[in-house]
DNA sequence: CCTGTTACTTGAGTGAATCAAGGATCATTG
DNA sequence: CAATGATCCTTGATTCACTCAAGTAACAGG
C-alpha cells in the first residue's frame, strides 16, 4: 500500500480532516483497483478510455511522460483490456480503446470504488451543496 | 508525477470536487517533496520521526511491510537525514531518529507543503468549522 | 524534397511495494 | 536452564511506476 501523503502535525482541525480524507480516499482507490488485480495507474488509464484516444492525449491529461503511458497501456493490452489500433488519419499515432473485457473490468472498478459515493451519500443534498461550495472556495 | 486516483465520470458535483481536491493535494505533496529532492515516501517517513521510534512502529502506522520501511529508512540514512541506532532495551530492534540535517529538511518540507494551509486559509473560521464538520460526517 | 516538428517507443536507471526466507534476539515454558 | 516459538528487522527477488535520453517513423511547411 502506498504511504500516506500527509504530515503528522497539522495546525488546524480542518487541515487534519483534509489529510485524513485524502488518505482514506487514496487507500480506497488502491483497494478497489487491487480487487480487480489492477494497479492504481492501470485503473486510472482504463477509466479515461470511455472514448478511444491517442497516447499523447492521455499523457497530457494525466500530466506524465509519454513513455509512462506507453508502458501502462502495454500492460493493459497484455491483460486484454485495451487495444492499440493505428490511427488512419495519422500513421504516427495510435488509438487506444477498451476491449469489451476492458469495459467490464472498468465497470466493476467504478462499482467497487464506493468511497466518494458513500462519503457524499452520508450528507443531505443541502450539505452536499455546502461541501461543494466550501471545497471550491478552498481550492481557490 | 503519480497518476491521479480518480474517475472521470462522477455522479455528483460533490464527488467531482472531492476528486479534484485529492488530486491537487497529492500533486502538491509530491511537488513539495521533489523541491527537496525527496520522494513522497521519504518525506512521509521523515515527517513521522518527531520522536525516535522503531522500524516496526513506522510500518504499523503507515500500513506497509517492514521491508519497505527498511528500504526507505536506508535511503534516508544514506542521505544523512536519519540515524538507525541500536535499541538498548531490545537488541533486535533499531531506533530511527532524525539527524539535525533531517530536522532541517523536514522543517523545510513542512514549509514548502503549503497546500492544506493555503486551502484552509481561504475559508473564514466559521467556514473552516463547517468544512470540518461536513468532512467528518462524510467520513462516517 | 528538406527541415523541423510531432507521436510514440525503447532502454537505462531509480525507487516503491510486496513476498519469501533468514538471522538474531527475546520471552515462555516445560 | 534449555528448547521452542514469537518478534524485529534485513536480504533477495520480482513487479511496476516514473523519468530522462535517444531513436524511429510519419506528418507539415517551405
């Protein structure tokens, strides 16, 4: 399991809760992925393939090196969850798409990753709106 | 940079903001660590050494294998940020402690990781309390 | 065409994480 | 007190994420 991204000492309660939230969220994400024998990175990429798209687009969106995506997509391809087809418009490029099995695994993953849904579900609609507004303001 | 732990499609705005928060938080943590040439895991371990403690205690708290801690502490030791002293009470055990340089780097790290402070700082005291209450409720 | 740029891959290297196995020490108990 | 088992940590092997540098192939503009 990935080590938490958090300080021990926080200067306010709000910061402490923020840290706890991030930690629990990350662990839940990892656990949901592990349940399907996926790494968090694999689950992440798989989840961004609702439409077929190029490797570069993935790298841009995820803010990482293209070669990182090459590697992750290669593993997903080996697992039979993804295909890498040539792009007829540009023969340098590849179009990555989920296979039916990839669709199913991705669906099972989104079902398994209940944390955000559950957490939000503990709040009333009004409270959800308040939380959204507060977090938006906090994010600047 | 680590890939985000988040779904693309969210069923509510609150979930989407939650995901964004986690993503921004994680990236900020990683960036602050990188600024000091530390990995997130190294920064994490270093931050939990306000008092000297055993390897096992670290592994327990961080929820990972003991050998993982061995590895990370070894690197921190190489960097001169940490010492591994024998435990006089139990010669199997080692006591890990920050060196003065470790203290300094850790202090610089907590200064560099401004995200949580800044985010909370954008809220009024009342709003901070509201956020704390809402997140506590959401966490269950 | 020729040049430069773009899209992706490959290879090398670091580090996190897990598992299995082992050494040393403690703690218990027959 | 000696044997047994548990505990603390390390080592070694493996997988994967991530980054950087370098390379190939194909596009796009002059």
